[in-house]
C-alpha cells in the first residue's frame, strides 16, 4: 500500500454502526489500495460516524474534508440497503474526499466560485477514474439547457469570494438555482477540460490551478 499514516476511526457510541465495523474496515482497506495507486495520499485521519441528519437522503452517506489531513464520513445505518451502501457508496465517497485532501495541499479547496466548482468536479471525476460506472446524480443534475443558462450566470461570479455557496451547491428557490447546480457545473467544466486534454487524468490534476480549466 503506497500510503503512510492513514488512520480510520469508527465512532461507535450510538451502537448502530457496530454490526458493520468489519465490513467498513474491509471496504476501507480495499479502497485505500486503489486510491493510493493513483495519488500519493498520506497523513490523513478519517472519522466515520452515525449521523442521519448530515447524510444525502438519496444515498445515506456524505463526506466533508475541512483540511488536508482530516475527512469526516457520515452514515445513516437506518437507510434502505445500508449493507449495499457500504460497498457501493463508501468507497466512492472516500475517493472523492481523498482527492480533496490532495487539493488542499496545492491550490486549496477554493475561495472563489470557480475554484470550488473545479475542486468538486475534479473529485467526482477522480471517483469515476477509480471505480468507473455512472456519475453521481449531483454530477448530472442539470439538462443541457440548464447547464448553458446557469453556466452563464456562474461566469459572472467565477472570481467572487463572497459567492453564496449554499445556493450554488444545494439550491435556492429565491435565486432560481436548482439543487446541486455547483456540482453539475464543476463536473461539466472538468469534463470539457479532459476532452481537450485526453492524455490527462483527474488523479494528475489535483494541484492544477482552477483558471487552467477555463482557458
């Protein structure tokens, strides 16, 4: 395994994760092997907890990476097909968040709308590079017309450090921004870059400045 000091902490106080601890550990080990073949992950603590209020309802899981050394993964053991979730969603979430850790060590997660769009788009494409399959629903949340219209709106805020993160990424009826718009626009921007640069992979781009994706 090409990694150093990667630590998994499974919080057990609720008792709901206890039956799944060994499954989580196995998926974690297998996923880490795949991820570390692509990016030089090291010095990261991963905290897995039971928090049904934080997860994406459709998937029963969510991840959050506040800095280059820490990942939180929230699970809802009460969600339908939780055992399937551990195999199909946990590994993809881990890949996504690991890519965030690496980007934190380069240009950072991002302060402007464009920077964050690229960070999220890259992480979702890295997940696909590792595991294949179909994009997540948030990556393809917009149709062609919506993508074109909302991309034009986003361009006006690309360099805005005061952009409304909640509106752009989780939706706003008042601002007429659909749920997951930011994720879908970021996925599209990275997809266009990869089409123009077929020799590049998301695993190679974690340190590339956001501006390079819109030239």
